[in-house]
C-alpha cells in the first residue's frame, strides 16, 4: 500500500478592498485597455491598513479546515508560502499555528516566490509520505501591494493581495494514478536568472523591503517554456497524456502566459482555471486561490485529475499532479 497526501479541504480569502483598472488609471499613467491587453487583469484586492499576511493566511486556513471538517488542533504541520512575511523573523507560519491552537508541532515558511505553494505542497507531501506527520496545512499568502513602486506602471498594475490554503491528510492508496491525493511533485530553480524578477531590497543589502523589479519580456519567454516542461515532466512521471488531465490550475501571473502554455501543451483552454482577471498576480497565493475558485463553483470535482504549475523569481518553477 502507498501513503498519499489527500487534499481534504480548500479555502481562500481576498481582502475587502477591491481596486479596478479604472481606479488605478486615476493614479498611474495607464488604462483599463492597456492592462487587460497585456495581462488579462481587470481588478485586484488590496490588504487594509494593519491587515497582515498572517491575517490573510489565518482566514484562508480557517475556511480550508471548515471545508475539511477538521480542527486546527489536530494538524501536525503548518507551512506558509510567502514573499511578504509579517516580519523578517519569526516565520509567519508561527502566527498561523498559534492562532489555530496547535503549539509544539513544526511550523515554517517557504520562500520560492510565485512557486512557493508548489514548493510547500512538495515539502508537506514528503513529510506525510515519510510518516512524520499525518496531516498538514499548506497556505500561500501574500501582501504583494506592499512591495509595489506605484511610479512603475510596468509592475504596479500586475499584483494583488490574498491567500489560499489546503488541508492535507494521510490516506492509503494502491500506488496507481487512480489514487486520490498527490501523485507526484517536480521542483526546479536556476539562480542564473536572479536579476530577471526580484525585489531591490533586503536586510543584508538595503535594510529595506524594497520594490518589485521585473524584465517582463525575458520572464514571459522563460515562463512559457519552463511551465510547459514542468507539466510534461509530471505527465511523463505518471505515464499519462495531457488529455487525461481534467484541469490545469496554473500560477495566475498573466493571461498571455496561461494561453501560451496551454497552446504549447496542446491543451484545451476550457480546461484551464483562470482567475487572474479577478485578483491579479498574488504570487504564492494564486494557485490555491484558483483551486478554491474551481472547487467552489463546481468545476473541480472529487476524482478529478488536477495539474498545478508555477514559475517565480529565482527563477523557480515546478508542478504538482493531484487527484482530488
């Protein structure tokens, strides 16, 4: 028999403040048409003053636990994927763990930028498969608008705040692709592209948090190639074709990247969960936000084969194949 990490519940949270492209155009030299044409984004959510990344994370995890019919006190591991922690240290996961009343079990953050949720799932899956824990919470939570230079219209229109979470539980499978749970994870990085997408601050450099900087054309070019390869890697590892996948749940960075990846894979665009128009690029939060949307509206059903993929600064990229 095989131990599988089964997604037992999904939850999400978006801050109340919603900023449309038209509203943004009043502050920045841009327009709704320009933003939609280049990214597919129509609106984004912005955390309120005093609303921290941990607040977003706790709200999402609370919903995921409710969906799973579980209590935070029986979770064995808390992982928060974030680029925007409450503080440089301790980990934001410590706040999540404390809020859910589970002292004593491991809690830590994962920093792989937009690939953070995929990395977090891989780490949790390995803890579960090794028998070290029987349950885990993995959350992607970001307050990306706190890292924006509002004078840089090439980046400030692209990002938003939010959080999404899953509850994983150990269940027994037979070791075949019809099992429920995570079937495989695939992670990569290449530090040679460090300066293509980065934040120009940090404790050991400027002693500030800094602003997001991006070479958009280069990121786009690498994203389509790397994401398609990560998807193919998951298909090959599980000896299935793209036609077997019910839903692709990609990192929600840019609609053109999503379209380009689907085209390169020969995947029907109707099988791609797209939410970037509603919340912009929320970095590590974007995949669980899209997953939660697909579950909530009934598109993603129990038994569906779901492929998640992401690429972020570093570069980092990867994929996860899971049967719901």
